[in-house]
C-alpha cells in the first residue's frame, strides 16, 4: 500500500468565551468558559492534543501591561475549558489562548475582555536592566543590540544563579512578548539552551515600538517571571 503524507490544512478554529457573572468586578473571582469551534461543523471541538503538558495555555495582559498571567483553563467533559480568575483592576484585558485541536494544527487565538472600572495609567519605557524574580535574576543581551522590526533578534538570557534550573511545562522557558498597544502578542519557547550558561530565544518583532517581554523560568520548584521592555526600531 502506498503511503501518502498528509499535513492538515491550517484552518482557524474560532474561540468563544463566556463569563460569569455578566458584570465582572475588579478583585472578585469570575468564571471564564472557553469553547473552541470546529470551522467545518461550527460545533465545539471535543478533543485536543497535549502541548507542553497542558491542553490549553492562556496568557492574560492588562491594558497598561502591568498585569500578566500564564494560566491553564481546566478541560470539561463537553470539551469546553473553565477558568476561575481575578482581574486586579478595570479596563481592557487581552487574552491569548494556545491550543491544539486533534486532527488540525496548533492554534493561537486572541480575544479582548473588558472589566468595568479604571485602570492605572501605563508608564512604559525601555527597561533592559537585570530583572529579579523569586529565586533568580535574569540579565538580557540582544543581537543585534538594537532590534529592528521584521528582522530576527536573538535574546540571550543569563540566569543567576543557574544551578537548579528545571524544565517548566515541558520547556526550559516560556516567553510572551506584547506590543505597547497590545495588537501583537507572541508566545515563544527557547531556541537554544547552553547548560550552565544561558537560554536563547529567537524573535521577530512585527512592528517598531515598545514591547514588554515576560519570560518564565523554573528553578528548584519555583516559577520565576522576569520582565523587560524592549524598544524596536524600523528598518
């Protein structure tokens, strides 16, 4: 029998989000329900592949880029996903869901959610100094030193101390890069890890402007989130 290689078409699976209560209040627990729709049947998909130890990863960022969450909605028997979450203040929140419907290809879906109330103003400026987290400090070096939009930038993280570094959710690190206007959100994993030295990510910033970058590393059972704000210029 002749074997035929079949690569699934890249078809977008829409993401539906329901919230309870209808009016979410800052600081109070809300329940978000996520349903991934099969574009061919317009019915909820029920089966998903595990990616980095989870069926769905969800990133949540506030409009001032001060609040960041890397969360994991819990799968339900009907194929939906459920997540209790608290939003610290009002305003707009951008959500990036990462999931892999069985029989399709990995998906990234972006959504926007509004919480009544005020959001503290953004104070975004370049920030490249070492970032200290729970039990490590990360220093960032970039190649080129001045990132340019639409061209690859290599991000080299030096971790101190590096002893005790462990994989987190099946990877040596997880990164979310978000543009200042929250139009662009990029979820990345390391390109190269040098034992006892550092972790390298490769990224292409789509547009000039400021990007806030959250990167997570696990050391001795503790998840550390380090934060940098990178200026990107045009060609």
